[in-house]
């Protein structure tokens, strides 16, 4: 057994026992490792200490439970190992920046910590070869965009350190909130939009600052004479792109866990192993006309590392 397979076993054990007491010693025994070596290996592969990871996964599940407003917050807290309402509220606010009561009132989208697919760090696929891992399928290839695409939508600033996966932190999901707003307001430009394609575009204006700009919008075959207030126009320019296609069983899983896992694989594993970096932007392209599978693509413009300034 490879070392990473032992950690995968412990991750599966954690998922199955989130409502039970989980000790580091028990996890080490499950993995067949000493507690000392297990903790070192776990933090290296998961990027979180063992008990912090357990806490974050419990909170992620608690967020799902809180969406059911018929359940008392105290019951949710006790289900996931928190000793009291006050203890749960303190940890929840430290993690997400809002209280459980505030979350339940507005149900904002949150950056929760997903179970990682550790095996993805040890598999390198060639262009055009699908990779099946966990509940997703991804495939990476090159595409040439010969005609620019114009999109209409909204944009906002996002703090890098508070955004998963790039910042590995948890908070209110600012891009997710922008998508909610866009889907409420896109009626203002509906006559100009294609119903089949939307994009989320992340780009940096100043690489020295701790934020990036995020745009959420729809493909616009026809441009209006003027844009409604707060709406902006973005262009996906012509050129060569590295495109990572992702498929999942349902759309919610696709745009959360699957997107995070695929982004980590593309930027941390695939591009560096091919001696590539990218221009300071990326595009999430969502397709709504696929009936069999939920699918999307990540588009980036490659730059050979030796040519990077």
C-alpha cells in the first residue's frame, strides 16, 4: 500500500463517522501507521492537521443540515460533536464569519472544506485522456478559439485568502453570492443572452494585492445599445487555451466539490508537470444543454514557464 492510500482510508473512515467521536489514535490504527507518522503524513497530504480537518468536515455537514429550518440549531450541533449551542456558534462564526442563526436567515453560499481526492496528486494523464476519480470525470486538452465570445454580467472583488481552493480558507462564498445575484437580475438583459452557456471569469488587476476580480455572466450573441446599471461586458479572446472538462452526476456537486478538485489538479499537478503556467485569469464555462451529465470546463491561456516574466 502506498502512503497516500493509507490517508485515503482514514478520510473514508472520517466521512463514515462524522457523528461519532474520532480520535487521532484510532485513525492512525485504521491507516496502519504510528500516530506520530500518521499526523505528519496527513497534514502533508491534506494540508490540514487531523482534528482541524475533522472539525471542518463536521461543519460542512452541519451547514447542509442547517438548510432544513425545521431542525433546531442545538440538535445539529449535538449531531456533529459540539457540546453546546454556544460552542457550535463560536466555532461556526470563527470558520465562516457569520453565526448559524445568520446563516439560516439568508442561506448564503459558504466555502466549506471538501473531502480531498488525495489520489489525484499521484496520477498524471495525457491530453485527451479522461481521468475518473471519486465522483467526477475530467479531461484536459488544447483548444483554439477562433472567434471572440462576448458575455454580459456582474463582477465583484474576492479576497484570495478567503477563497477555496486557492486560499484554502472558509467564509461566505463571494463568487457564489454573485451568481445568485446574477441569476436574479439577468432578466434585465435576457433578450441578448444565449440560454446554453454562462461563465465565471477570475482575473487579477494587481498581482501584489490579496484580491482578484470575479465576473459572472451569460453568452451574449446580441449586444444591447446600453447596459443596465452594474452590468459589464467581458470578452473571451481568440487564441490557444488549455481546457479542463469536468463531468459530475449533478450540477450542485459539479460547481462545488468537483470544480475545487479539478482546479487543484489542473493548477497544482497538470500544468506544472507540463512546464506551463497561465495568464492571470481563468474561466469557468458552464453548459446547460447537456441532458445526461452536468458538465463544465475550466479555460486558461498557457505560458511556458521559461517565458514567464
